[in-house]
């Protein structure tokens, strides 16, 4: 297992070792997704087709003992296809609610930018409030509730760009990317692992995941210096010459949540500046509106902001 974080929490090590045997060359992406899940955050996967986005989502759900639902977005997808609907039962003379795929612990929303704004708004309520409203009745969603949405960055025909309010609901925007040479060789040698993934046994249960999520909030301490560091990053994004719109308060809170989880998987009960720096690109870049649209330049701007702040 080769990752950008030194994982020391034995439960996370066990999960990673288990998944690494099946998901070749995706360790860093899996770690980031686990951090999101531990922080009760939602994930936006932006990548080209055929790089294993769906496979990773199914494997995570299985390994974490979560129920799995999948929504394939199209431009004729209706909110009722996501949330469910009331069906009239003539033999009873009453309506019966039939829940949609959103009523699962982990929901894969494939090609989310192909859904119309009306359907996207239905997802927005679910992601933001962990509930959904059908015919005036509000239903709570399962706990935990995580959305993994995918979109193709290179295809724009027939798509509806996500509004800023929707993008801000995602804790991280992650790219899986092409596998390394040896990892891709393993994939070619052994073929698709999809059947094996559906047979994955849970490493932990959903209840234990909730316990881990609570433990992070209750035990990982954040000093005033770390709070000041995050606030300084936030402040500098709002006044930078290359940035149109900087980080919101919700974005700063999300960065703090991710940094906490990052510290916890390294078996620390306190956040350090390095945790914030590691999480900042994936947590912040999709929230910032830059004046010039260049992925490499965006990362350089954020890096210059973070390394330009004096750390005590």
C-alpha cells in the first residue's frame, strides 16, 4: 500500500489493505474518500469514463457494511425517480410510499451533471439536510448517508453544470486518474474485478462507522493556532488578485472536519498544520471561483496562499 498519508489507525489500515488487493493503484483516492466518509461528507468524482469510479463506490459500500443505491442520471430523470413516490393501492384504498434509491447509506449518483436542475435540487435537499420531502411529507434518510457523484470533465453535450450551491455540498472533488503502469498491468492480467467486488465481506459495520465518526468529533482537538491558520487561508482567498470568489464559512468548516479525520487516521488526537495543507486542495479548489481557468494555476495559487502564511 503506497499512500500520501502515513495511516496508523489499525481499522483504517485493515480496510485499506483489504481494498488494495482488489482496487489496484487507487490507494490515494480511496484514502481521500474514506476521510470524506469519516467526516460525514459527500464526494464528487470528476474523471474520464472507464477508470473505475463505479467500482470504487461499490467496494467502499461493501467494505464499510453500508447499503448501496445507484442513480444513473439522464436529462429525463425526475425527482420521484430519486426520492420515491406515493403509489395508490386500490385494494386498500390508500397511498403507499415506495422509497427511491436515495434511501441507502451510500448512493452513487452517476453523471450528476446530466440531471436537470429540478432533479439536482432534490439531491441538494438530501445532501444538505439528510432528508427528503415527498408530497409535503418529510422523510429522514438512513444514517450514515453519503453521496458519491460522478461527472465527466471532457463531455459537455446534454449536461447541466452544477450550481455553486450544489458544488459547495461536496466535501471533496477527487480525480482517480489513470493507474500507474504496474497497477494497470495487474488489471489487464486479471481482468475486471466487478464480480469479486460484489462478494466483498464487510470489514466494519454501519454502526461502527457511526461510532468512528463520533469519535473523531469528540476526541480530536483543534488548537487556536489551527483555527487561526484556517481563517487566514480563508481570508486570503477572498482578497487574492486571481480569485473572483473565495472560501465561504462552510468551506472553512469543511476543511476543519477533513483535517480532523486526517489526524485521526494517523492515530493523533490533535490537528497539525500539515493535516490542513494535505486536505486543502481537494476540499477548497472546487469552491473557489478563479478569474482564469487552469487546473495547474489554481493549485499554484492555493499553494502560494498556504505557504505564505507564517506558522507558529
